[in-house]
C-alpha cells in the first residue's frame, strides 16, 4: 500500500471519528448502488448527516 493510500485512509478515518461525512464516498456509493437516484447536493448531504447525528434521526443506513 502506498503512502498516499495510507494517508487517504487515515484522513477519512479521522474525519469520520469527528463526525465529518465523506461526500465523495457518498456520491460514489449512490452512483454504483443507486444509479436511478440523483445524489443530494453537498449542502443537502451535510445537512442531512448533521440532522441524523444531532436530532436522533440516524438509522445507521446510507443517507439515500
């Protein structure tokens, strides 16, 4: 594994630990698993993730 790949994984893991959602990963997931649905905008995605985290609406599933 390259240093760049290790750094990317550490960065993603750190962001998830502090609650920062990964929009690029979400878009890739939507395109590969749910191609019939339009991904949320970055702003709508972040808003939905924050509501799920702080308003108790989280289901543990993907935000689609």
